[in-house]
C-alpha cells in the first residue's frame, strides 16, 4: 500500500453526496420483508435439496454448497443492513432480526455491529487501523519490519490464507469469543455467548434429526464458502489500486468513504446475491 491523500477529482464534493443520497435512506417494511422471504425460502429449499442429494452423491451435495454459500452470504448482508439500522425503521426490529440471523451466519450480531461501525468510522485512516479491517501496511512500514515479520505479513496476505483459511478461522473460531471487547460493555459477551449457545442448539437439532453427515457435508461447507465470499467482497471493496489512505491530520471522513471504497461491478445475478454491496462507495 502506498499512502496517498489525493482523491480523484469530481464535479460534486464527497460531502455533498450525503444530501444527494438522503432520499434513498428511508426503509420500506414491505420490501424488507420480501427480501427476507426471497432469501430464506430458497436457502432452506436448497439445504433440503442438498440433504436429499446425499442419497445420490456426496459430490453433488458438496457442489450445492456453492449456491448455498451464496444465499448465506445474502442472509449475512441482510444482517449487515440491520447492523446499520437501515433494514427497518425501528432499531429494535433491526437488532432482533440481526441477532437471529447471526445464529445462521455464525456471527454474534452486537459484537460485529460495533466492530463494523468502527470500520466505517475509520476507513482509510492510517492511525486507526486494526478493528474490522484487513491488516494493511504502507510500503514504509513493511520495509521497516524484520525479515520474519515481513514473511508473516506475506503469508497473511497470501490468497489461500486470506480467502480460504482466514475466513474459516474468523467465522468458525474467532467469532466465538469477543476478545477485543474485554474492556467494553458486558452485552457484547452476552450477545456472543447466547449466539454460541443457539448455534450449538441448532447443530444439535440437525444431528439429532438428520445425523452428523448433513452438518459436515452441507452446513460446514456452506458456512466456509460464504465466509470466503464475504472476505473477498470486503477485500476488493477497500484494497484496490486507486484507493486512498491518509494520516490523522489529512484524513477526511467523506473523502475516505467515497474514494476509499470501490464500485465492484458484478453480473446481475451476483449483484442480487450480494445485495448490491458492490456499490460500496455509495454505502460508505
């Protein structure tokens, strides 16, 4: 990463886009409910088809983990919008829907919401990295590291680690304990532990009713694939050639939001799967 604080020029200042986009911020209860239905119903249907496919071929079942992962990603993005308080008008509705969805996405809602809010508040800020983001060093910082630290950073940034091993670790293990929130409110620990208990109960019911195979060959691959999609999206939305980073005295929230976030253009089906999160500059 090369540090820069010079955004691309535009006829409209970044700060003015807040007012321009304000008319699109009001949520529609009807639309929100429809989005949940058209996500949950296909997800459940695909899961049942994958379960049936176990009687035909394990490979067919594993292949179905790909569209299942896509639908779980969409469910996570609904949870994401709830975390921003934008899916419903009432904050309680956003929070409780988000908490329930967090059981299926294996993400403690209140912990993730706090972490993600920090990411939004500090995106592109060189002096406030480390919460809710992918570790990124400037060229000067990298050059100043000893050889073993450079190696560790390069391993971390390797695609296999960044998009396969890392996402699986985050969603299966790291999310189970809110270690970065030990000095904050107790509710983050409550949220995490209740989510963990609900996940255990969900898996327990699946094993009791269907056996261990569906958990290992459907649920686990689905979660891992969705996690990889999520981390990939997060990566390309902030790690691109013309993104901007700035130190404290030069950092501006609106400039960083608009120019430090990408517009990831996807085919229409993938835009639907990813709930249009590719318009990340607008989102920020």
